[in-house]
């Protein structure tokens, strides 16, 4: 057992973000019958942005949102709070898949992040929003060469605006870790926020615009009913002219969509607040988010009260691909993360962790969201954000509303929107392929980034596995 596990002695197995006495009370469950113009299923970011934007587009539209548990309780209340401009799970993924429209995708992503910042101000979303940027750090010599090569590639393609390559001294001037050898600093493309407060603020904004919100109201079945769609709930039914599905990692009400996503469990730790001396020892003056450059990577950031969130590395796919509460807590991963934390910041020895938690990410084979319609254009869906949905879900909400409107827009014309990823195979092939990919990624990290035949084949097919 690692000597660092003593730092976990008092850690509560619950998301720090959700462990808040100011957490709003849930809205009552639906009982009886409802009718509306637009029914939004899912009370995470995807559904909340869809409901909010629908009312902003047309204040007269009757919008209902249903959530099976409480708004923000799943991925939207458990993530790291990195709100990225990228719509494609990072520039590298987008450039490899949609090179012909990557400049448009980057422009749309930047506009989307600006719109989120505007909504935070306009609706008074008290979510600790900070436009801090992010630094990708190299922690192995081969990663230094990879960062430099990538920076030069993006510069030659006209895609490096706002980024700066940092050597070891420069990156350690920003955040001091003996493991940091270089960094790529994106100054404007990432904001940090309190993820649960964003969800709660969006719920309040939706209610203020007249959205009818029902919590503890799972949508059990979807079917056509004349010219409308009918959704059955435990205590009632909703008839809607149109439906937007923002259920992401949970089983989609359109069954043919389900093979496109699998749940991957991600885990995080949160420290106690750092006093001034401890904070000074790591020199984290500008509060950027950070992530390392390994295949099995960590992400880390400061909270508003100067705690450090430390997450990532393990990405766990449960055999059968079922979302279960038992997977939310994984002590062996917490112990591993604690050891990695103190290797990164040895000057913080003695710091305790107050929270340790996990949650499921909706992963698809191309790592970024996909979109579609069903039931003759009356139902739209978006899913597959693969852990980078804090910002991209707002774009996905606009896409779903565009699709339901039947209009051709700059979003619906994108190849990214018009195409879908490859579905995952049935078991045991899904588990075997994912396990082999994870093993290969770990092996590449240990062998100077060299990718074996399996990974090279996955690259050629446009497939892979990531958190």
C-alpha cells in the first residue's frame, strides 16, 4: 500500500461539487398528463442548454424538461470543470477527422465559449467562471518533442493563435513541478468553472424563462402518438410536438443509437484548501487548468477556494457497458491517483484529500459528439461527448434545435454533424478491444510514445479509446 494513501483517510466518496449545503431543492416529479411544444429529456448540461436556448429562440414555445434524478447529479456535477472551446475533443482529434472544416470548427468553438461566458453574465450564473486557459505539460522527454512538433504543425496550418510553447523553466514559472519538462499554453481556449453550480444556475435560468422542470421523473418509453410524440414516466405521460434527447451515457430512448456509446468511468480527488504558504510553494499564480501529455493523462486545476482537483489516468470500462452506482467509487484508483499527485507536487506532502469520486462518461469511437434525428424529424439527439462536454453541449443543443427546426444552418452543414462514428461491437468484443487498447496505450507511455500495431491499426480506422 502506498504511503500516500493516508492522505485519503478522511476523503468522502462523493463529488466535491455536489457536496454543497446550498444545493437547490429538486422540483417536484410529474404526476398526470402534460403537453408541450418541446420536451427535453435529461437534466444535465445537454438538456439544460437545449431548454434554455429553445426559450431564447422563441419565448412563446412551451418547453418541458424531465430529469430522472436531480439536475446535474451525473456527469454534469462530477467533472473537472474544464470548459473548453474545442468541439472536437481537442484540436488534434478534430484535425485528424475533419481537416477540411477544422478552421470552421475552431471558429464555431470559440464563438460557443464566448456565448457561454455571455450567458454566465446575462443570466447571473454563479458558477466561479474563470477564463484562465490551460497548459498541456510534457512529463517525459519524448513528450517534449511531440509538443514541439505539434506546435509547429498547428502554426503552419494557421491554428496556433493564442498558444505558446513553453520550455521547462517557463512552464515551471507558471506552475512548479519537478516533473514538468515543457508546456503548450492555450491562453483563451479554456475556462474553469464550478460544474454543479453551472447546472444549478442553468436550471434557475430555465425556470425564470418559463420552462417547466420535473425532477425525479425518468422518461421510460418514447413512441409516436398521432402527430405528436408520447413519453411515459412513472406517474404520468407527456405529449410533445418535438423531443430533444440529452441523456448521453444513459440508454437512449431511440434504441438504434445505443451501440454508438459506451460508459467509461473516470475518477478524481479534491484536496483540502491550500494555505498561502502551500500555494506559494507551487507558484500557481495564474490559475490555469493543466493536463499532462501522456495517453493515460491527468487533469488538474484550482477551485475557487484554492483546493486542487486531480483526476484522470484510469479510464474504466465495465464489462457489459452498464451504468451502475457501484462503479462510482474505486479505492484502488484513488490510491493510484494520490501517489501520482504527490509525485507531481512533492512540496505538498501532508496535504489531505477531502473528496474522492467517480462517474460515467459517454464515450464514442470518434471521441466527439454525434447527432441525429428519429421519428420523422420529430426527435433529435446528441451524445458521445467523451469527457469534453462542459462547453460542447451548448453547441450540441444548438444543433438539436437546428435539426428540429428543419433549417439548414452553418452547424447542420458540417460533416461532423452529418456523419456518425462507428458503433461499438457487442460483448465480448467491446470489452476485449477496449482492454487491448488500454494496455497498448499504457505500453506506449512506457516506451517513449511508440504505438504498437494495434494502435496503428486503430489510428488508420479512426477508432480508439480515451477519457
